[in-house]
């Protein structure tokens, strides 16, 4: 497919973003949220943190993960071309490689109703993410710290608030706020990201689900671009 999932259907997406953010309180909504209130299944991931970390550490140390510029080059120019990602699933479609690479994580995710995208995100030393906004207000993004440098640990700014990751600790960010990652550490930072639907009443939740289902057409394309080593 041509183009970028972050850029397609811009007008329609803009209308939905306005509706969703108006419901959420616009600029009065919190930039960070407690995971258990938005994504109750996050407790399952945290309870199995040691097993998940072992799988992800092995994956990161033995595989050459795909740079974002080779997955979505249009969006990568705005964020970071050197951000590395591994899709366990994308738009509810499971990555077939995950059966071998992270079977425990995949098993846990399969039993959950909420995850839209599940991604292992790697920042090598000195790689930062430029200030940007998430393209779509219908999702919130869960972060679980997997491997966090102890020396000058990287942090994320969302709106005017900062958060420094810790191993085994989680947070949810509203990435429709302007946000950026500062990374001046001397070792790799790895987190697990899970995208879930923003909690909203009918009919907003219905519109949100329909829009996300429309984007499922990108699943095979995005997964095939990454994780093929």
C-alpha cells in the first residue's frame, strides 16, 4: 500500500478527533492516566513481567529489529527514522513470527479483548523522538518499562508533564498531546506499548470502533514491512 496509515483519511480523522477530544475534556484531559482504570488487563502483563521481559530481552539481543523508516517512511521523517519496532500484533492481526519470538506475550494478548496494537519499541543510545502528536484520538497508549538504562534514563514529555520509565512499571499516555522522548542514555531502552480504545459512550465508541476496523486494511502491509529477519 502507498502512503502512510498516519496520513490517510485526514479529513474524516480530523472530524472524529474533534468529537473524541471534546468528549474527553479537550486540553483539560490528563496527559497521563492510571493503567488499571483504562486497561484493566494491564495487571496481567505486570503479573507476568519476568516472563515477558525474558522473551523480549532475548528477541532484542538476537534479532535485528526494523527501523521505523523502513516501516512508515513518511511518518518516520516527523518522529524518528531510527526508532526500532517489533509488532506483536497490528490492528488486531497477530504477527505470525510472534508465535516463535514471544509466545508467552502472544498468549496473554490473545486472551484480552482490548489490545488494538501491541508493539515492542526500542531506542538505541542517543536516539530521541521528535515532538509530535499521535494521529488519532480514538486510542490511548499503554507503556510498560522492559529495559531502562540506569545512567541518565530516557524520559517522555506529554504536554507539560514528564515521565521517566522504570522496569516493570506502567503508565498510559494520551498521545494526541504534543509529546517527545529525550534519550541521552548510554544503553538501550525497551518498552512494551499496547494501544487500547479511548473509553467513550455510545455512539462515540461505535464510531471509534468502525474507524479502527477500517484501518485493518493496513495490518498485513505493516506487519510484512517489519520483523522479517
